[in-house]
C-alpha cells in the first residue's frame, strides 16, 4: 500500500505496539515480544526491519488465527493447546515460523499423542481377493491365522447346533485377535467358496495346518451340514503357530513334539511304567540267580 513503509523498532519493554497479523489486530508490549529468543525478538529489538502502515500498525503477513495463542505463550511460558488436531497442526506451523521451539515441541507431542490414541490397537484385514490374501501373508514377518467363514456355501440344511457353533468360532477368532494382535496377523475371509468354516495357520509365508469345522452327516431322509467348534484344537494350533514368530526357520522337531504332544505324553507315560516293570523283573531274576545254589 502507498502509506506502508519499513522501519526499525527498538523501544522500552513497557512500550505498547499495534500489530496487524493477517487482518487480526493485537495490542501488546515490546517486552512480551522480545521475551524469548524468537523471530519476534529479532523483529522488535532493532535487528530486523518491520513493515508499518500509515496508521502505525505493524504488518505481519501471516494467518492471525493463532497469534493470540502465540502471545499468551510468550507471556506465560505455556498455553492450553486446541482440541482439534487440525488446529494444533496450524499452531505448529505458526510456532515454527516464529521460531518458538518450546511451543512447536509441545504441538508435535500433542499431535503424536492424538495419532496414537486414534490408531486401532487391533486390526483384522477383511480380504477382498486371493491375490490380496497372498500379498498379506507374504509381506508380514508374523505368523498368520486366517478364518474362512461363509455360511452361504452350504447346499444342505444345517444341523440344529451348527449356527451356534458357527458363532462360537467367530467369537473365538475375535478373542484371539485381541490377545495376540501384536504377535500374529489375523485375517478374515468371507468370500471363499471352498469351505463354510475353516481355520488356516501360516508360518513364514507357508501353510502349516488347518482346522476344518464342517462335515456332512447323514440323517434318515437327507444329508445335513454340521458345523463344529473344536476349541481345544484351535487353541493348540494357535499356540503352535507362535513357534514361527521369532525363528528364522521352523524347528521341525519342536513342531512335531507340540503338535502330537498328547499322543507322545501318553506314550512316554506307558513306556516309563513298562520299563519300570521290566527293570523290577530283571532284579528279581538277578536275585534268584544269585541265591541259587
């Protein structure tokens, strides 16, 4: 504008100045503006020229929406931050422009906290295609548990308990997703056409095992589809898949031991008793031989 001109301002800290920041008018002391080591101190301590209009307003070409907050921070050393992330980001931009490091840091920490609060703790991808499924399985370093669930795959009527068991499978999947979300990638498939309810377990990008929960049963007049809830087996396979979490390659002996631990434990118990009995018989025979004339 024709009446605008540049000048150097260096006055008493108690002197008031008029500021026009992007059309927002403010009235404050030089002492407030030079309180901290910021760009405003440089502007109002004689180190920089400032632009003034014909009425003596000092012109600052910035959005004045948050300039009142800037002044309050300079006065008090702290200030309540806006609730909105958008407004905190706007205030951060102004704090950086005026080189107010402490306020900028507070804004950055507040934004980071809001991001963490907004980020879901547990995410379960709902796959849209086989290609997407393979991409998810191959791109993660976590073990993967997939639940294929599609009630409409059935061509026979369900048994009376099937719907309840179908719901139990879904509920268990949701619980496991919450418990192991940081260690296992859980994915859900509702478009698969091969099964009605099936759990599939992957380690290092390869299928390790599956638990199929459906079968065909024969009634007197027709076939029925039966959905089961093999809870113990699902827990076992989920715990087994954790063995793939931190190993570079699966330990086959460990996998075999855990996957058949029930059978092996029963076998070892029987073998231990049998060996004890055999050793007792051998001792008796040895004693008889020693006592024989």
